[in-house]
C-alpha cells in the first residue's frame, strides 16, 4: 500500500507546531523571569503564529483523514464524511477539543505579553491540544485497561517530547539573537535558561524513555524484536531510536561541557566562540528532533508488528 504523503506531511506539521507552542510556552515559564520573557524571545508572534498554524493544519488534517476513511479524493471536500468523522468517532471528538484548546491558546497568547497567568493558560491549552494527537495514532487502538495505559503513555510521551522540542526552539532563539542586541544581561539570562532546562530535561528524558518502553512493548512486543529490521515500521523505529540517542548525547554535551564553558567565557568577557559552539550543538539537536517528528508522523500511518497478522 502506497504511503499517504499529504496526510503524513500534515501530521508532521501538527506535531511540529503543537510541540513548539506547548514547549515554548512551558519553557518561558520555568526558564525565564516574567519581566524578561517578551523581549528575550518575542513570545507573542511565536505563540500566536504556531497557534494559528495549528488551527490551519488541524483543518487540513480533518479533510485529508475524512477523505482517506471514505476512500475518496480530498477535493472536492466531502462534507458528509467530515460530519460523520466529527460526530461518530473519538478522533472527531479529539479534533473538536483541539480546535477549542488552540483558540484559547491564541487568545491567551495575544494578551500574555510574558505575564505568568495568561502564559500558563497558553501552556495548559497547548498541552491539551498536543495531547489530542494521541487519538490520531496507535495510542487509541487498544481497548479496556490496556487501551487506557497505552493512551496515557502516548499522551505523556507527546507532552515530554513537546517540552523538549519547544525548549530547543526557545534556547535557539536566545543563542541566535543578533550581536547588536547581545549584552551581559542577555548572556547571563541565556546561561540561566540553559542551566534551567538541564534540570527539567532530566524529567523529560525519563518520561520519554519510560513511555517509549511501554509503547514499544504494546506496539512491537518482545517476540517481534528479531524481525524488526525486516519491516519498514521496524526500520523507521530504529532510525528514531538512533536519533534519540544522538539527541541524548548532544544534550549531555550541552549540559556538562558547553554550558559551563559558556559561563566561564561570559565571566571572562569573551563569549563568541562558546556561543558559536552552543549554536552548532543546538542546531544539530534540533535537526534530530525535527527528523524524529517526521518519522513519528510516518510511523503512525503504518501497521505495527504487534498487530500484524
């Protein structure tokens, strides 16, 4: 069966935009102080922009998914199939919840201006929107107690991954700030944010590992491990794991090597080389994260080994 590339593409776009919206708003809360958020990251355009893109991609995804389920072309739009999908499935209910959550997130982002309470509302609404993606993948395929465990693991996996992706976006925005706008205060802020994510990152990584093991057990199963490389699903999953390992290595490099060097360079008044090294590391780590999101979008359209006959 040929891959549905338009649907895979819009799934990737949703993972990327909703992860950015949730992760960046959360990062701004724990990584920055109230008075420095708006100027340091230009929060309003980033949050509003990703929220509006999330609404757009959600609409496109609904049209493509309804067409795929009806076995019809996406154009002209089959409004009857869309209505059936919305009113007659958990996926449709999740879509409605996502749209409401994204509208709330965009409105809160417009008035946030770095303030804690509305920014917290953005993070909460964005987290709900991101969590609804669990109903569009394998997390909603099981029933009973196993189904709830799988769905919860998928939701936590999405939120942890989104926190990581959004933090990478925030840190990159801090590091690539134009040189004319970089002063000692910004450099110290950047170091504090790097150090802050290092602590939160431990929880994020732990959550990703535990939920990933749960999902792997339910989707692959121990008995299918020997033939994992013989399936496209297994090959993509292994590629995802390799990239995740690379991200772990880069995150460790940032936390234990590059961030301390950056702190010393700021104290010495010569930060350019250290800042450049951080930028390169973050760029590679972000590239790995983006590729993982693309693989996840593709994996969600494939039959996992545990369900294969």
